[in-house]
C-alpha cells in the first residue's frame, strides 16, 4: 500500500565532514529512491548536529582573526547547514533517480519553525551539536564558559537551547510541492528556529530537534507514516544491560510508560520516541517507525523496526 511518508534521516546517513557527507548521501539516496520506486510519496528531513557545530565554530574562529568576521547567530548557522546538506542530498537523489530511469524533481526548501520565546529550554540548554570531544578537551572548553555535556556514552559535545517546535512555517508549500509530484527535502536540522513578532519572524539562538520537528511536519502535511532513521534496528528497553529487550511494537501509552521509567537516553533515543508518540497519537491510523536506514523498506511492511501506533 502506497503511503505519504516523512523520512527523518539520522546523522549516520550524512557523515560528519564535507567529503564523508558527499559519500554517505550516495548510499542514502539509493535507499530513498527504492522507496520512491515503490510509489511512496516522500518528504525528507535531516539532522545537522555535526554540520551546524562546524559552521558556528568556523565563524567563531574567524571572529578572532584580523578580518573580525561576525559570529553568526545559531539560526543563521542552521540556515547555512540546510543549504549545503540539501545541495548534497538533492544532487545525490537526482543522480540515483536518473540511474533508475525515473524523471522526478527534487527540491530543498529553506524551512523556518516557530517556537515560543518563553520556552523554558532557552534557560536550560541541552541539545548537543558539533563533534564529539574527549573529557580533557571538554574540561578545557568548559573553563572558557562554553556549555558542554556528555552525550550517551559517545563523548562530550557543546550544548545549545532546543525549544519545542510549534509550527512549520512553510508546511503549506511543502504540501503543495508534494501534491505536484516533487520530492521535498525540508526542515533540515529541525528547521530554523524563529519567534513570531507580529508579522515578523525573528531568528532564535537555538537548534530544534529534527525528530520533533519532523513529527509536527508529518501532522501538518497529513502523512500516513513518520519514519525516524537511527543507528539501531529497533528500540530497546534496558539498553546495554543483561535484561536488554528489543521492541517490535509499542502503543503510545506503552512508550510513555517507558519514558517515565527513564528507559531512553536524552539527546539520543528519547526525542525519537517522543516524536513517534506525538505523531502516532495525533490521528487514528497514523504510524511511526524507528529503524535503520537500510531496513526502512522492510519496516514499512512490518518485517522489522519498532512500530508505534494506537
């Protein structure tokens, strides 16, 4: 059965650096095109953690040179990351489509996401961005006043505010493009965080979680399924413990119970499960799937992954 799908790519689908990203998106594009070939309507979102950190760090370093370049606000860094990740993704998808004799257009859309200026996240930054650091590197940077946190056992990373997404400003444009047969890359890095001031949208110094933004987008365009791609095939409880158990299905109520029990790591699996629950319970019949990129096709037909539905 053909579905309208929002496909949220994890960081492993993009790589970490410029060359690594260009290579990673080739494999990613082939998997996505296989889904398109089956008749599914796809909207693609993606993360930007390493990329937005790299951009911000580069401009921060440039500000200390003789040129005195400005330090860019995080909203502008997100916009820049949307552009260059979208550029790589849409080119890779175009090539993969043509290799399969499929004549479809791919478009990357610079996307703004409205947040609440009073969101408590602005006073409690906890969203990891940038590259992973050793404890020694983190200790040195902390002494300069930079906020860092340990990220799910993988190292230390810089953290910024991550307010909840309320509205995808360009959602109507996404839906129009989709209905015209276009493949849309949108809400990159969770979207550019903006605060409404009358008719004006003011950029916010923050980064939005791309899975939570993808769930809002999926609701706005009336998608059938939200697929959140990550580094594991299924969601687990008691992860990395002797009692570890991989889950095939979850109801929103079961998932919320596991969230209350602190089963999912903040900044890692937790926002993915929260996003999946938000979409699955937003309307009867909606499904959310969490799995590996390489297992997306099998997951859609119920052969693998963790499926969240009412």
